[in-house]
C-alpha cells in the first residue's frame, strides 16, 4: 500500500511540474508578465494589403508623384495601392506581386533604416540621449526612450541612423538646450544596451512627451500607447 501511495504521489508531482512548465512557456510566448516586450520590427520593411501607417503614406505619395496612384492618401494599403504598386513594379522590371518590400521601396526612393548593432559607439551615443531626455526616470522608461530612437531609425519618416535621428533639427529638446552634452547617468548605458538588444517597453512608439511640461498641439494629439514614469509614449 505504501508503495502504491508513493507512486501516486510521485505521479501527481510530475503532473503539477508539467502543468507549471506549460504555463510558463505559454506566458513567455504570448508576451505575458514573464517576458520582455521585444521590438517587433524586422530588418526588412514590408508593406502589403492591410498594412497601415507612415510607410504606406510614403508609398502612396511616391506613387502619386509618378502618376500611378490617384486615390486619397490614407496611409492604408488597400487594393488601389496594391494595384499601383504592381504597375510600378512592372515598369521597373521587379516581381509584380503588389508587395512593397525592400527592393520596391528602394526603387520608390523610400529609405528605411535598420536597427544597428550594440557596438560601443552606438551604446555611448544612445546612452547620451537617454540620459539627457530621461535622467531620473524609471529604468524601464530610460530603455523606452532609447527604443523610441531606434523605432525612428526603422521608420520612413525619420533619418536612418541613430545620429541622424538624434541630431535631426528640433527632434529632442535636450540637444537644443545643451543637456545632451552633460555627464551620462550610469544606468543609461545599460538602458542603451537593452534597447539595442531588442527590448521596447514603449510598445513601438515613435514619440514621447511629459504632459506636465508641454502643450504642443501636435505631440499631445498623438495616440498614447503607454505611460512610464513621467512620459507618455505615442504612435
């Protein structure tokens, strides 16, 4: 009897252990509390039916300039945009699949940057802007500011490099008022590394602001994704 009871107890423990393992795996897979919010962008830009945003707007504008798209500039990739892309691809001798991949975007003159490697120089430069813009913010908020810079690198409406994004005229108040050149807070180097390695607590934001310090109509009209510390992060 004792032997049977012991075997039952062992089997019960194994079942519980398996259930816990499956739970942890599922939580990590779907982005539960056990996993980082990783940047979802890839190194290759791709717009197709159903896509929307600034990249699609840039595609529609470029096609319209070439007389291939006569519809309204909506930022939504519908059948009219797809048809116009196919016509453009046929003109350029590209695969006419109606999908605006890297080759098609390059032919349209739309430049899309990629996330750079976590080299020492990139870490130092990113840490410098993080420190200037998010000094005293929670660590997650510092990483988020770095992620916004990197999200802009990948976005068609912004420069394609970290330095280009940072030094873009009027982009960051800390560059304009001189805080950018002050000593870097130690935690910001780690925050820069985390951002370059893919952690994006901002949820893909390309803007952020402190609602207590700005009344700018444009920035305050942006859809808010999340709040971390004193900053609202926006699309």
